[in-house]
C-alpha cells in the first residue's frame, strides 16, 4: 500500500471550543500509538484551527497528526469579505486544505474552474490540496460516472498537480452505503488512468483517497484495496474512538 496512508477527518461545520478541544486532544493522544505508516489530518472549521494547532503541537513534532482546513479563497488577500486565504491558513500552521467538497460544489455553486483556481492558490501558499470529486446518484444511474470523473479530473486539477485526490461518490456521503469493493477498485484504477492523461505522465505520485460513509466496521474492507492512499472521513471523525479505529485499520 502507498505509504504513509492518510486518514483525513472532515469535521464540517461541527465543533464549539470545548467539544473540539476534547476531540483533538483525544485524537492526538491516540495518534501516539499508531504505526509509522499512518498519517492523520484533522480538518476543523476555521474558528477552531488555531486551538487545534496548539493541541497537535503540544504532542511534539513526531506526532503523525497534521492540520487541514475545509476551503480557501482563490487569492491571497483583498476585498473579499468573509473569506479566508490559503496564505492565512499556512500562516496558522495548516498543512492541508480540502477543496471542491461536494457540499461546496452543490451549496455554493463551486465549479471545476473555481476549484482549480483554489488549488493554484493553495499550492502557491505551500499547502497540500485534497481535491474532492465524485458522481451523484443520478449521474451513476445514467451511467455517466466515467464522464463525470474525467471532467472533474480534467477541470479541477492544475497541470503540475502534486496534491491528493479524494474520490467521494456523492451518494455515499452520509448515507451509510459504500460502493461494492470490486467497483471501488475499478474506479480507483480508472482515476489512476485519468491522472496519467491529465498530468501527462505515467509516474503518478498523487495518492487517491476514498470518502463516503467510512466507519470502523467498513475500514478493513476499504483498506484491503492495495492501491488506496487513504480515506476521507466525515461523521465518524467526530468521535475520537471511531476515527482512531479507522486509522488502526489503515
Ligand atoms: C465527507 O463528507 O467528506 C464524508 C466522507 O462524510 P461521511 O463520512 O459522513 O459520509
């Protein structure tokens, strides 16, 4: 399997100070006893980034635990009321940024072109972008999964992309359902091929994560796919024990 495997927790819009502090401390403590080939990333809301950074750092530099954000703006500063730039995130000690999550594509009308501009901004600030792609149930039923993924890989990645790709079938997010494992395996090799043509090289170093209803129970099956770079976890990342059990299966 690709090493290290990444286990990314997307807290979404969850976490007041006390609860997020408790969660981050429990994860940081548990992370100490994980094998070397696993790396955890916590992506709290913007308001908790600084305090979670403090908690992660308190555990020392050897902790396989890093900080991520859930979005960034396309530019580094300017008249953009309410926005946060990649440069501001990097300045806080953030290492990763999730871009193009389906909730942002759907609820905020984010297009592949906008996401690519955000990827450029993240790369310029030295952040590692985690770009989310995935088909909806309707697109899947219409047999359009391959075209949809090809369009997203083509449009939302930069030419020299060195970040992380997260395959998140929209219908699997928050639904309790994951794709059949043989289908997921085929989709991963499809994505590998799409990356080769998008990045014009056979030597693909972009880890591919799976996201959508990853639980401790499903994790061993998901991680049995040898080429999988890791997982992106939503609701199960809000409980330290579940999140750490997923990490143990990586
Ligand atoms: C997500 O939204 O990125 C996600 C994977 O959510 P969940 O694990 O809750 O399905």
